């Protein structure tokens, strides 16, 4: 068993999702602490996990440079997304669940269509690894944080960088935009 690298709580609060260095993703029952299901198709350690807004899907990012979309009920992989040239360190669902966002050590963010698997937009600007990504509550803005000590705000439709803030020499590893208002 590997070290846990990422966790998420299901929208209904009944399940915990964990990603680990041993390449596995596990669903846990929050009441019993028992494993409900394991997923193990990644070729390397899992660095990021997220639940879809409706709780029926989950998204994982890994050192194998891929993100994968899964069906919670069946445990089956729906789709693998390829395009990053280095490990995927952070993943997120848009508020409506139709788009996916990923950040990577390749210094990019990528916006994906969840249904087709196509890349919608490619974001560049970070001068180091992207460690964390998030959607605004309305899905119109994206936020990223990286090892270049910056927070970057992006327009999700145009791909344009709107703002860049320096983080005073500290690295940003986790971002939460549940209270973000543009």
C-alpha cells in the first residue's frame, strides 16, 4: 500500500475518494471506513482525485501523464485523456460537470470536454510546475498555482490570462474556489 497523495469527499458526504502512490484509487464508506471499490488502471502513482458535481463520476490524475474519468457505480473507466507531456498533478470538474481541468509538471493547464474527450483549450504562462487548479463557481474563470510562486487567473472561454499574483516565495499546493467571486 502506498502513501495517500490526494483525497476528495463525495457531494453527498457518504464516500471518500483517495489516490495513492501505489497506483490505486479507492472509494471508502465514510461511516464504516471500509473500501467500497478500487480502481487501478494508472501506470504510475495517482497524484490528484476529484468527484463530479453529481457524484456519479470521478477524475484522477497521475504520474503516467494522463487523467482518467471513471464511473463510480460500475468502477469502469469511461475515458483516458492524453496530451500532457509530464505528470498530471491536479484535476477538477467544472461546476456543471461538462468540462475537466488538469494541471501538470509540463507547466500547462488543459481544459477538456468530458463527453468527447477533446482538448478545448491549452493554457501556458507558468514558468514551473502547475501544482493546483480550480474552477470558479460559475465555471467562467480558472485558477492555477505553481512552483513558479504564482497564482494565475484565466478566462475559461478565451484561454487568456487575466491576472498573475506572486505568492511571496511560498509554493501553492492546494486551491479552493468555493468562495471565489470574480
